[in-house]
C-alpha cells in the first residue's frame, strides 16, 4: 500500500499538538518539532506546596465548545472542573470593588449597576451616561478599542474597566488593540446600534442577535489545564523537543525541513508532504522569509507582550480576614506593580482540597499575581526575588497581608502574548492567502484566530483539516488508489471565533 502522507508540525504548544492529533486522525503521519525542552508552549504546571498548579493559562472559555469537546474526546471528562462561587473584582479608586453587573468585557450595560459599583468617579459615571443620548458614532472600519468605547462612554470606562479586562487576555493597551479582533461581541454593536450601553444590555438580557449563553463561563482540569498537554503528548508518536527548525525548502513534491543539530551534532533534514507552522509569528516569519516573503513581512508586524506570574502558597492566617471572591484586576493608574491577583484556591475548589490533603493542618491558600503590560515592562527587568517582593507589597496594600509565603514560584513568559493591533484580521487574511497559495503549507496558533485555548484548538483544527483534505485528494489522484490510505472519519469540525 502507498505510504501515508507525512506532515511536519513546527511548534509543540497546544496548537501544534492539537493539529497533529487531528492529522493523525485522518491517517496522516506527523512529526512535531518543538524548540523548547518540554512541549506545551504556554500550558505548563509545576508544584507549589506539593500541589501541581498551572504556571500559564489556568482555564478555558466554557461558552465555546472546542476545548470541552477535546477534553471529552481525550477521555478527560471526569477531570473537568468549574470555578467555585464568588466573583472577580477590581481595585479601583483605592479599594477592591465588585465589577458592575451587566457588563461585557468591561463595557457597561447597566448605568445603575455601574454607579453602585463605585469603580468610576461620579464624573466618570455621568460621562458614561452620555452614551444613552448621544447620536450614533460611525464605525466603518477597524478602530482601536479605546477610540470607540472612549468616544461613547469616556476615558474612565476604558481605563478602569475595559483595559484591565483586556489586559488579562492580551496584556495589551486599549489605545492599540483592535476592536474587531479583541471585542468581537462589541464590534457588531458599534456598527449597528446607536447606544452601546443599550446594545450591551440587550445582548446580556438574551434579546440580542447573539445573546450570552447561560452556564459557567470558565472551566479547567483537576490537576491544572496543562493536563491537556500530557494527554495530547501521550498520543503523539514522533515528538522532538529541544529541536529547532532552521529552514524550509520547497521540493518538487513536498517540503524539506532542516533541523538544528543538537550540541554540535550534524543537522538533520526531514522530507515531508506538508509543513504546518504552529509557532509564534516571529519564528514563522523567519522560516517563511525565503519561500513566502509576503507572508513573512506581514508576520513581522505582529508584536508581543511579555509578562510574569508570581505564585504564592501562604498561610490563611497571614490575612486579617478570610479571602473572598476569586481575585481582582488592577487598572494601570492605581500605582501597583501587579495588574491582577487570582485567589487560586478560592477560584478552584479542587486546589484548596489538594493543598489541605498534601499539607494537613497548615491551612494554606494559593494566590498568583500577574505582572507586565505591553510597552510598559520595566517591572519585568527586576530579579525574581524583586518581583516576588513587589507582589507581596501590593497584596499587603490591598488585602492587609502580613505574613510570609511558604513557597514562591516566578514564571516568566517573554514575548508570550501576541498583540491584536488595529487591522489584525486583515493581516491574518493576507498571511493565510499567501501561505495557502503554496501547496502543503499552513499556519496556525495564537497569532491568528484568537489567543485563548479554545480559539487555538479551533484554528489548529481548521488548518489541519485543510491540509488533510489537500493531501488525501492528492493521494487519490496521484497514488491511484482504491486501496490507498485515505482519510478516516474526521474529528469534529473545529469552528469558532475569537472569544
């Protein structure tokens, strides 16, 4: 029988591993090449106080199907968990305040709830109310988030609500982030409705064209969402970590990937039928510079933000009162180093149970603090010890913390979050068009269709299916094959939009 098609996937994060899984399911042989010593990309976990705690992304958006469907497909259903009771808050105007009810990614839909929250000053609340009476703001093309939301509701809504929420996803600046790509639920309202506040209220009440779904917003896995990587790796037969792809070469039939020789060893080449680049945009640009320079030029324009996560295990007695809620966000103007704090053992009940089981009688809580904003990363130049000290000082100021941590972990993600600048969707379309003109070439990952785990799974699935369709059609045509290795039943179509 003819040999099965072979695809080299460059990048062993969740996108690359998912794509390889989908290709394998279509009867295609895959080799996953990952430059880091361990697979998983931004999904990683390590012990804190003896318990495995996520060191990167800690949750998936439960209102999108892709991640939960993949969990089920991999037999992880019994590990799926949802956050415990309690809501996120925001540290604004000197104290922790509840996020106003009836908001969508920080855009308020209920003026009374906004006023009661105290997140904005009285003048800021009155400015937001003008949206209800002002005429329509024309939006004919993609614009910065701050330009539209600020025009409708004022700068305080942008600075104290919208940007802190977007910062948790992109670590980005509302003055530069794309309305279409980062607030896809808001963008249609900007073009359709006169009042943004009324449009948000209508959507959240279930009367809009795309009402918000009921049920938990987030989900994770017992043991950490990084468990997904372990499950995918266990199914991948050829995974090469600590191996960098040096160059791509187009062959008359297929592609050649040159791999960097490890520790002085001779460089290796892999000849394959197709290549899928599931790596960050700068790396994809480097590899495409000779074979597809137009795509490489577009990819070089994608900027990235760096960040750090400081995770603590602390005695509950270190706090003057019991911690409630799941944590708080911090607007940039509040004078703190941290941009968010998550009360992890409140948010994830399984984690509290594990801390008690592994550390009986110690009554420990787990917290993690996020540091680093795009174009304002001076804090990240500090040492790990200095970052941890700054985070503890901020926690003391906000929560009254007076104790010392039992254990501290600092995780740095240098150039970890792609920035979806204005015009992002059009740039991605140009990249895909250029890449798609080359048979057997594809791109996927956080730089394209969304930075969240479900979005990455969806993007990887779509691109894997596209390549698989082309390869299996080619096999049937060129390898003639009533008996040729054709496609098996494909996995579920991984559709979705940027969350």
